[in-house]
C-alpha cells in the first residue's frame, strides 16, 4: 500500500441532536491521507449532517471534527485546503456556471483564470456561459466539482456525488475521483450504494442511524461481511465438484448452469481444475450478495426516522 | 475587500439589478412630478389650523422647496435599496448558495460585514443616480416655480449629504432585516408593504393616539424609521417637529441593532 499512516480527517465523538432526533450519535472515525474513503449508510443515516458538521456549516451538539488537527472554521484559506461538493443545486439559477466559479474566486482571492481551468477539468467549457438553470443534473454535479477544485485542495469531500447521474456520468465521476486520489489527494465520498463504493473506495466507513457500524479497508470490511465466492462454468461439472471436494470447497450448482464455489479463492479453484484436467469456460471471484449483507448490518436502522 | 468585491459581483451577475433599475426609474420620475405639482399648487392659505399653516409656510420657503426637490426619489430609491439589501442576504438561502458562501468564508461575521459593505455601496450608487438626475431636472423646475436654483445654499448641500446618509443607513437596515426574515418572498413582501403602506398606517395610529390618548405620543412618531429618515433630511427645522439629529440617531440605532442581531443570528444558524 505505502500510504502514509497520517489521518487527514478526524471525527471525534461527533453528535448532533435535532429536536427529537439524534441524527448523528457519538460518531468517531478517521480518514487516511491519499486514499479514497467511502462514507456509506442508508438514507437518513446522518451522512450529510456529519459532513456539514465537518465543514463548519452545522454546529455539533457534542464532539468535534478536524482537518490535520484544525477545525474547518479555523483553517487559513479553507478552499485551498479542502474542497467540498454538497448539493448539486447550490448555485443561483440566473447566473452562468463560469460566473458562479468566478464569484468564488473573488471571495477567495483566486485569479479568475482558475474558473476556466476547473471548467476544463470537468468538461464544462462548452456550457461555461450558460445559465445554471439550463444545466442538467450531471452538469450541476460537474460544476460542483469544478467549484471544489478551484483552490486545488489536498482534501476533497463529496456528498452523494453519484445521485442523479446516468451510468456514464457515474463512470466519469469514478474515474475522476480515482485520478485525483492518485495525485495524492484525500477523498471522502458519501453514498448509500455499496456497489458504487466497491469500485471506488480504498477504505469504507459504514454508518446507520447516526452510529458507526464498521470502518476499515474496503476488502477487509467486505470480507468480514460476506464470504468470497467463485463462479465457474465448465462442461465437466461432476469432475470439478469431485476435485473441489478434495480441497474442502463447497459447490452449489446454479439455475443458469454455472457453479458457485465457496471456501476457496479463485486461484485455488483454477489450480484444482487444472490438476484434474477439467476444462473451464469461466472463472470469476464474486462477493456473495453484499448489498444483502449491508442491508442486514444496517437493518432496523434504515428508513424514516 | 475581496468579500465586498465578491458580493457586488454576485449582484452584478444576476438579473436583479436591472430589474430594480427598471422599477426605480418610473417611480423616480413620478416622485419628481409629484413634488413639483405639490409646490406649484399649494399655498399657505389652504391649511386649516394655525400650526399647520405655519408648517406649510415654512415648507414653501425657497430653501425648503429646494431641499425637497433636490432629494426627490428618496422615498422610492430607499425602497429599492432596502429590497436589494435584503435580497443580498435572502437570495443566499433562496438559491442555496449560502453553503458555497460559508464554505469559502467560514468566518460568518466577515460575510455579513461584506454584505453590509456591499449594500452600503449599492445605497451610495442609487443615491448618486438620483442626485445626478435631480441636478439635471430640478434647476429648470425651480425656475418654473420662479425660484433661483438655490445651489449656493449650504442647507441644500447638507440635505443632499443627509440623503446619502439615509440611503446608507437603510441599506444596512435592509441587510439586517434580510437576516431576520430569511424567506426571500416574505422579506420582499413584508419590507415593501411595511415601508410603503406602513408609514401611513403608523401615521394614522399615531394621529389617533395623539388625539385621543395623550399628546406626547406625537413625539414618539419619530421612532418610525421612515419618519425618522424624512425628518433627518428635512432642510431646516420645521416648527412642531423634533430636531433633525433625533431622526438620524433613530435610524442609526435601528441600523446598529439590525446589524448586530443579524450577525449573531447568522453565526449561530445551521446551514442545511
Ligand atoms: N435541520 C434538520 N432538522 C431536523 N432533522 C434533520 C435536519 N437535518 C437532517 N435531519 C434528520 O437527520 C437525519 C439524518 O439526515 P442526513 O444527515 O441528511 O442523512 P443522510 O445524508 O445519511 O441521508 C434524518 O432523519 C433527517 O431527517
Ligand atoms: Mg444525505
């Protein structure tokens, strides 16, 4: 891995009590430098509230959240250190995308040219002069990212950036975030979709009902949540089943003709097939019903509170 | 300075400034005409009581005619400045841009201070606009009323200066009230209606209180912001009115209270 062991973001016993509802409940976690961390939880889990407390927009009832030991509101020149994308629709309807960015540049003392550079980065240059109300949801998300990148910050925070994007937009977002992380940035991105995080995140923090459920590298957390499975297709199902029984793997035939193998890694399955001279047509690692496990983990804590 | 620049940029890059401009110009023209007509048609003999006749006579002195005419457009100009100042705040919440604004500048008192500054500049700008127009159109009106331009009189320039003070104070007041009434529609409606109709309604209430309850209520009328600002710019002391500085003090008081309360509220409020 080689990632430095420092933490860029530390959330420490953070609590937010709304009148009757404890939206965030004694939540603690940390986000490591130079990695993509997925902040996962069902709707209403308190993700947005947590991120807004982190960014000094909402006052915590208790606890605190810091960037390199400093509160956001105490950061010198915050947008040069932390970039945030919160709602997709947070620009004036009658203002052009470029003017929206320039407005931020002026307040932050950045040159206007940064607006054009970040528009280019997110591919919005052709729509720079169009009014915000004419933007599609995907364009609004792109503008949000452009705004977050104006100060070229080391830390990026995004709240459900995939919401409302089409599959192509989601892929674009994923590639961009990965590229930004590869440049050494720390990325914290919230989502209620586990599948998306599997493809993007290095680490995950899972919350439900305002509480921490689990935190750690994505493979570790997911591994503990559901056992690995290997899907194989072969014209010699019987021979393969015998060979796999020898290495203590369990085989369950599926309705589509494939076999689902648990208790062995893909390499072990392939090796067993090779030594038994069994022809394979497909060999894939799969996680057994992770969404299901995620839902179980957070069961009874999701939904309307 | 960056922040004030950004606030003015926000105002410039939406349609609101020219909409307000289009609204203001006819209202300004109407004010000038109404002022003119009033001075052309009133004579002291029309007034009923001796006190009133005295006031009318004073108002018709050339110097007082001049101060009124050279500050034409104050009523509606200030209305526009009041609404724009409130919108400088409320639009942040209406368009959900408050999040962006406070992410860039988490020290919220700086944002509010910048908004006060930007609103004051808007106030100066509208004052400048109406004053320049007055300088162009009023001299011919004065000569038509058989009066000299009166531009040599210190009192006229003092009235113009105090008119500027009124614009700035109302701008500050508008920002403070915009924080208090965060809903854009509510803020524009309430401020607009209270400013335009409220003055007469409150005037009527004070008239009734003065007539039927106690005479000293009359002296409290200066606590009404619009009355205070009218009093502040009136050229010379009119008989039966409190001194001019009282009007200024009342307005400054309101502006400070609105500013401090507005800043405190903004600092505490959750932005979600
Ligand atoms: N300003 C508020 N007042 C009262 N309740 C709120 C407020 N903001 C959020 N909540 C509630 O807090 C809970 C967590 O909300 P949120 O942080 O938006 O969750 P998530 O982003 O994970 O979907 C929800 O039940 C929501 O209704
Ligand atoms: Mg949310």
